[in-house]
C-alpha cells in the first residue's frame, strides 16, 4: 500500500517539477504513435498500418518481456525488434524488468537502463535507446533529473497535446486504447493539436480485433492515421519529432 501511495505522490510531483523545459518553436502540428511493452501485434499489425500510411512508430520495450507470454498477449521477438529498427521504427527504453520508476533508487535505475541497452546492443549494435517511457505511466520526481542526463525525453501517460513550453522528461501522451477513447475523442485530440500547433503523442499496447484492456482495434488505429493524413500532420517517431522541434 505504501509503495502505491509513494508512486502516486511521486508521479503528481513529477508533473510540476520540470526537469527539461523546452519551448516549442512555431511549427506545423506533429503526431507520434507509441507502443509500450511491445506485444507482437504492435510489431505486426501496428507497424503494418503505420507503414501503409507513410509513418513510423516508437516502441518502448522492456528487455525482460521480449518473447514472453502475458495474460493479454505474447511479447515480440528479437527478430521482430530488428525488423522494426531496420524499417525505420524507433526502438526506445522502458526499465529492463518493467519496474516502476518510483520504486527505483539512482543505482537501481542505472542498472535497469544498462541491462536494457546491453540486450539491444547484443541483438543489433546499431540500436541506440535515445528515449524513455515510464513503466505504468508513473514518473518519479527523483529520477527525472537522472533520466534527463541519459535520454532525450521521457514519456508519461498524462493526456493532452504537448504545446508551448513542454517538459521533455514528462511528455504528455493520450490513450489510443479502445476502452478509453472512441473515434470522436481521437478527432478532438487532433483538432487540439492543429489549433495549438502542438505535438500529439498516442500510446497503446496491442493492436488486435479483440484487444486487451490496454490496446486498440486496427479500425481505431486506422481512423487515427487517416485523421492525421486529412490534416496534413506528419506521422513521425518520437526521435524525429524531437529533431523537428529542435530539442
């Protein structure tokens, strides 16, 4: 119970302590599609949909989950990770064991990051983990400064469009999750991004006809991709978005 309470407090504080503030320059709105834990369907159906619409995605992967079954999906394989990387998708970082950042001290966080990096170096030496996402969406006010020295950005799950002055170590991301949003909700996020000239990030997990409570159907993802195209919004990885906004 204490650990859960500690995590909630740390996450709330992390929202307000800006470890890496950055003012977005005037630019056309952007959208990024991200996947956490990387179920095999995200690397299959999800990547195929992105590629069909001229986009690429960012996959935040915990090394310990690769190739492993869970209650909701099977983890993608090392071969699938290499294919994603070589076709232009971004491979990014969770903690290796998928532990919450709020439960890790500085030394433990450093070990988790190095274990993840070592795993990906072993399967393809050209994979560099430039960006991070907080497992379970729980940020740590104490780990943010540490992550700022190691990664270009860290992404949470606080919904909304990244606009004006953003915190690169607490990027907002909105759910592309079937039980949390419908097509009208997706359209509202896109309209907000156009109005603000901001950077919209979606997060999800699996992409399946019968998705888990944390994923979406191909139909909903296709709707979001087509919504981006109708508005002329580039569909880019987190790394590419950061380059375009000069971060």
